C-alpha cells in the first residue's frame, strides 16, 4: 500500500504529480499545516521531521520530496527515471538545479510574499525578495535557453525532473512573475500543466 501525506504546497505537489503520472495505486492523506496537524503525536510516530510530503509504502516511511520522487520513479517506467547512468544523472542534474537554485529562489519569494500574508506571519523581507528576484531572473533565462532545443528538461522525454520542476515554476503565477520574456519556459509550463496527472493531483485537495 502506498500513501502520500501532504499539503498543497510545492514540496507535496512534486511527489503527487510524480505519483499520479506513475499510474501506481495510492492514497492521499491531507495534512492540514494551517491546523498544525503535522505536529500531532500520531504524525510524529511516522516522521520525526514532522513535515510533508511523507511517503508510506508497505509500512516503511520516506521523507524529502526529491527522495520520494526518485523512489516512485524507480517503481515505474524506466523512461521517467532512466537506468542509463548519464541519462539518470541528467534527470538528477535538473532536479538539483531546481532544489538548490531556481526552485529554491522561487520558493523564497513565494514564502515571503504569499505564505507570510496568508498565515499572518509578518511583512515580506524586502532584501530577501530582491535577492531572490535577481537569481530567478538570471536562472529563468538559463532554463529558457535550454528549453529552446527540447520539450522536456532531460533526455528529450518526460521525466520526474519535469514534474518536480513544474511544482516550483507554477509558483510564478501566485507571485505574479510574468514568463512572457522566457517563452520556452512558458510553453514548457503549459505543456506539463496540460497532463492528466496534474489535473488529477489538483483534484486531490479539499476546496
Ligand atoms: N526539503 C523538504 C522540505 C519539507 C517541508 O519543508 N515541508 C513543509 C511544507 S512545504 C512543511 O511540512 N512544513 C511544516 C512545518 O515546518 O511545520 C522536502 O523537499 O520535502
């Protein structure tokens, strides 16, 4: 039995998009972070981290969205997480690029300008938003150049890297970051968004 515990922010969405794309049977359990459900004793018994996403598979638990996406990728079609060493490294390369660079900075801006407001956590840190905006601008151009020659991030085929990255880049809408000057990124975003897996994942959340 596979069960994903999560909330509707980018870290859970990465794992949920990959799970939906995989075609594996799974359950989704909503953990309402706004109500502090991740801090319950019951949840702590499953994960010492008390964070989501958390994957449960036949009684084993796994945290960290990247590890979860790779694990699911290993359970499914080789093309979404290839076995060839260089092809797999290219998937990992783009996942790391998003975790450590573009996605990291988009999430910083999202946290400062959207989450803080939503959860009444104070004013955005203007210096951090400015620093993040500088890197997002630079790194979106890098991504745009890469996507000029390819419809997908790695190996010219959909992989877990695309779904993982999509969860970060879709935050551009909430932070009102226009993608019109990076049209290849915008086209890629729309391409991934049109997949049934994305619609199915979104339908898992309460209204
Ligand atoms: N690096 C972790 C980050 C996990 C994380 O920070 N999750 C947030 C939601 S996006 C969370 O559960 N926060 C609840 C808390 O910190 O109490 C991953 O990629 O899974």
